[in-house]
C-alpha cells in the first residue's frame, strides 16, 4: 500500500500551519542550539501566545502550539527580539537541515553549517519537505532521519556527499562540499516529478551519475540515550511534547548555559548535570523511549482517535517498538515499526512490522482490547 497524502509542506515561523488547537509555529534554532535566555524566552512566548505546549520535531526544530491567528504577529515580534528568526522570510523555510548536535565551534560540522546557511539563496527552489543533513561527526547519526542530501564521512574520515537512498556517495574537499550539494540539488530538481518529490524515491527510479556512487559512508554511530554526555545532561521528552513551564523550571534549576535540540525527542543541556525529575525522561530503560505517537484527536483534524494517553498506558506492556498513529499518514513515524496501531473511524487497526498505511492484520479494535494484543508482540 502507498502512504496517504500528507501535508505537502512543513510549518515555519512566518508560515504556520493550522491544527485542531490553533496555529503551529515552527522555530528553527540556528545550529540546533539555544542559549539559556532564548529557552526561557521561548517558554514565556509559548505561554503568552500559545497553549504553553512546545513540540520537539523530527527535524530538530521546536514548535509552539495553540497560537491564535490574532497573536501570530506578536509572537513573531517576540521571537525576533530573541534572535530566533534571523532569516529573510523568503529563506527561512529553506533552512531545513539536520546538524550533528555534538558540533564544536570552528569544527568541520560548524563550518559546513555556516557555509550552507550562507549559500541557501543559491539553491534551486525545492519541494518544501526536502532537507539536508550535515552528519560529519566521526560516524553518521541521521541514517534513519529525514534528509535528501547528506554530508557524511568515509570510514577513513574523508568528506562524503551522498544522495538519500544510495549506499555510496562521492568524496569532496571541504571547499567544494557546498558546490556539490548545489549541483546535486539541481540534478534532483531536473529529474523529480509530481509523484517523486523526495530523493530516496527518485533514486529508486532514476540512475544517479556514476561519479556520485563511488565510496561507502562510515558505519553508523550508536544511538544517543538519556543520561550524561560529554556536552552535558541528555533528557528525553515523551512523544516530543514539552510543557513550557516545566522546561523553564528545569533549565533554571540546572543552570545549563544552552540547550541543543536533536531529532530523537531528546535534548542536551550544555554544562549541566543530570537532575532527577519526573517531568522528563532520564533513564535508558524508560519504555516511553520505544513509543511514538502523534498528537491525535482533537489536536489533529485528520485523526479519529486519541493517541498519546493510550500510548503512555500501553508503553509498559510493549516488548518491541510501538507507534500509535491517529490516521494512516503516520506523521510521528512515517516508516516501519514493529507494532503500529492506526486510528480508523474511531477504532484501531493493527499492523505488524510495517508502516501505518500497510495492510493491517486486525481491524476495528477498541482501545480497551489493545493491552493484551500489544503484550503479545
């Protein structure tokens, strides 16, 4: 089966998306990093102009939820005062890239991110969801995350440009890396179609130039987990949902000087020790780390079921990864999962080892019947 049509674009600061609880306003932190003052400021803004809920997204962005239309301009002014919308509005949506959260000032990742940002205006106009990954630590971390054009390392440490969907890329010097990305973006634009709008589906149908398929990337890095890291304390947010007041309290009490965002529902407090808290995930054994769930009804107008309360209830009984999706689009995890529950006309369908739009093995299941079914998988 094929995935149902999802929204063809992602919200931004200047172009928010309407949801069941109001506008969703996305903030793209520069280099995925926020100073403590910016974290505190965005928390206040989320409470003043929204519902007080902030999402961590799979693109390592933040989303302020529940913003009323009449408050959008005031929110933009507040974000601007915090230096959180530094882009030209015409370019803001193009700054759609993942950056290794472990970058250090002046290192290769930092330099490449700055160079790509400076040259976004030279990119062709790409479909809204298309993105870049600057994954140039010693080993790639974003192999399961959404990106169409990837900068990575070879096993011997050389810089590699790779098209998503391909196992091999081509080696470039640092001063040619952005030129290579721009060249690949033009190739993509010249060959994409109305139905092939992302690089991986396109490379499955269209042969890349041979010179772009020469060298394997390095083996993947181990997953980041809650706990202590060289940079500071790593916390998790169940389903990526954060209450602004609780985030504000935590960063103030820990004295962290900055917050780094990841695409894995985890964030890093720079220079801080791990604090025992029930507001966020602090241990690797927490079952909520294995569960994905979208906002569901009534926050999403497409969903027909409530999701996150059920996901939290089922988490302790899950032996493998679980995805609770409000509809077949599967926005929280648009890929395969060991166990997927899909909302369908107020009930749930069950998919084993598949995506939400795949053929279910059971249909029409009521929430009260799911615990035993999940425990068997």
